[in-house]
């Protein structure tokens, strides 16, 4: 069985990779070496300032999440989600850190997220369901998928969904889920189908496969 110490050790060890993977999924062109350089406080020549700031903000979000888990202060609630959204997405959009106040579109699909005035009620329903769930893995995967599909925020929904999902996982002594380069084509293909159909099956299989891979990578055996 994992302990919290095991989980935090792994997350800290691969944090730069977690930052790189999340930024890469947003189209960021920094390499893993360049991400490490930026995190260490140096600039990378020839890169856009916005991309550099995006890396810095995603790193801040991961650090904050890991700190919350370490101090037993992570909670699946609106406040935590808004804080993580503010950190992870402020390099890309000004109005973050609060529920969206307008309609949004998702690139690559005709699916239309719920009207913005339904968002508070949808969040309240999700929060009750997640916090009363018996299976932390299932709860965590549903967190990511529902935040991504309902688009609670003006920007950074997939990033916020991943962070909140991993907060649930780590708080239950389970290793994180992340999407490396080789997984991104499959990830994008399946999440677009999920948007259009609402069927979580493929995405849950992908998320669970990634989580199990991480468990194996850090297995004590």
C-alpha cells in the first residue's frame, strides 16, 4: 500500500515532467529541458513570453496542489478549484479564478457546454456526488471529465480538472495521472468523442491505464 510520503515523493520527483506534459497539451513548444530551465528561474531564447509564463503558472499550480496535499488541506470544493484555475490559467486569460460568466466553445467539436447561469448548480451537484463517493479513483476520474465537459471556467478547464483529479488521488494515497507526449493523440481523440457523446467509458479506461502505469513505475516491488 502507498503512504502519503510515497505519493508526495513521486509527485515531487516528476513535477517538472508533470508541468511539461500539461503545458504540451496546451500547445506549448518548450521542451522538457527548457521547462526545467524556466522553472529554475532562467529564460529560454526564441520562445514567446506567454509560453514561458504559462510554464511558470502551471508550475505554481502543481506546487500549490502538492503543498495542500502534504498539509492535509486539499478539499474538493469551489474555493480550491478557483485557486488552482487562477494559478494554472492566468497566463492565457484575464478572467480566471472564478466561474465563467459567458458562453464558451471547445475547439475541435460542435458540442456546446451548459449555459453559464447553470454552472453554480452543476458544481454544487458534482461536489456533493464526489465528496460522498465510495471509490476515490472513480470520483477522481469523474472530477476531471465533468470539469472538462461542463467548462466551469472561462479558460483552463482541462488543467483545473487534472489538478483537482490529482488532488483527490493523492489525498487517497494514489499516484497521479498525467499525459506524456506519446499519449496525447489518443487523449485528444478520446476526449473529443467524450465531449460529443457524454460517454465516459473510453476516457475512464485511458485515465485508469495512466494511473496504473504510474503505480507500477513507483511500485515498491
